[in-house]
C-alpha cells in the first residue's frame, strides 16, 4: 500500500497542470469569462449532486441491509456516484467532465465493476462474500487442456474421479 503513495504528489501536480491547460484552452476557445462561469456552474452542480448522491447511497445501503442482501452493489454504486459528484464539485473543467461521466449510468456501472474487482482483490474471500454475495465461478467440463505428466511411483496417486473428490481437494484429470 505504501508503495503507491509515492506517486500521489506527482499525480496531483500532473492533475493541476492538466486542469490549468484545459482551462486555458477552453478560455481561448469560448472566452475566459465563459470558462470561469463553466467552472463555477460545474462546482455548484457538483455540490448539489454530492448531497443527492450521498443520500441515495445511504438509502440503498439501508434498504439492502434491511432486506438481508449483501450491500456491496449499492455501496459501490454509491461510492462511484459520490466520487463523480465530488470531482464535479472540485474547481476544474477536466475533473468536472470526468465527474459528469461517472454519473452517466452505463459508465457508472462499468466503474462500479472496477471498484468491485479491486475490492475483491484487496480483501479476504469471506469479507468479499459478505459484501457482494457468493462469487460466480465458471466451471468448464470436458477434456483437459493439456495432458498431465505421470506421477512418480513413490508419491501418492491423485484422485482421478471428480465424483470422489471432496471439497478443497485438487483433482488431477
């Protein structure tokens, strides 16, 4: 975790330079007064949406908890909505556009899927199951992809009948 923190200051500097560049380019194209109004309007809209998205996320979390469903999908959707509103509320045109894109439902679901995958990689399977419910696993049946090497005579023989395998045991076909 600490390894990634060393990239935060350069990333923030790059983001500030990008925001400044976009502001200057938009200012030249439509005029600086209009560019300033766009920044203020986007920030005001972001503040309004921040409150709305926060309340929406909280209601979704409570409804899932009361229904006994895993709250993960509602939490990730709420987090993506809050991030979008927060980026829109920050002064800047680039962050405002990214925040607005995160509020568009198809892109919001796509970003929510990324948040879910990242969360599942970082937490234990038990916590991920509590958050998102049981994982969907694809099971392919049929012939093995490659022929296994024969086991030496001194090692124990693996279970070759999948019907005889117990859960958690590796079945070598």
